[in-house]
């Protein structure tokens, strides 16, 4: 697997669903940019006009607690922080490149934008699949009477296939739970 694909997959694991939006937390972004979370948030505060509520927002205490309870280690997602994390939408992440104007920040932002785009493509493909599945199921229902009694087993088997495919499509829509890191963390 290429380095770019690994980077995008790593970034995608940091993208969370909060408030019906895909976001990245300040600490994950700071790690990617190679800066302290405190420094990233200071840069945002100095340029707060660039980050309206639909670009970045501070998590509520309940949201922060929920992230901590989902995480395997208390350090990840706000364990030893004095304040609750900031969340950045795709637009907020793009705006960070103008605030953190280093070559690394620009390169990281490009990879993050690619990860968001790839996720959008996957979700769109899944939505198309779900629509096609519904059309096929409707066709099966209309033609079920034509199959007659001797083909009832075929109809039942096809219904099982459709139910299985629907369950798989629903699973693909659900966000993956946070997974604990494996290996060494050289911080």
C-alpha cells in the first residue's frame, strides 16, 4: 500500500461524526501538523473571525465525556486537558492552512481534504447502492405473483439476500467506533 493511501486511512480514522457533521478534533489535527494542541488553539483564537460556528466549535462537556468513555485510554480525546476539545469541520480544517502557514500544514491539509473527499465518494456510492437495492426489491415484489407456488422458495431466498444486503448497507453508514492504538507511541 502506498504512503499516501496509508496517510489518508490514518486521517479517516481521526474523522468523527459529531452534531451530524464530520469533524476532526484539535488534538488530532495538532498531531498531524506537528504542533502542540495549545499552539493550534492559540492560532485559532488569534484568527477567530476565520472560524465561524459552522467551521469550528468547542465540544460540550457531555460530548467530551462521551469521547473519553468510547476511547481505550484516558489520554486520547481530552483525558488530561484543562478545556474541552475544539472540533473542526472540513471547511474549518481548510481554513487552518491559512492560519498555520507552514509547508507541513499545507501538505497535511491536502491529505486531509483528500480523505474527506474519499469518504464523501464512499458514502455517495453506498447511497446509490441502497437506492438500486430498493428498486430491485420492488421489482421482486411486483413479479412475485408471476413466480407461482413452485418458485416460492426462490422468492424467499431472494428476500433473505435483500435483507442481508440492506443490513450490510446500514452497517456501512454507521461510524466506526474508536479503536485503540496498537504499537508504540513515540511522543
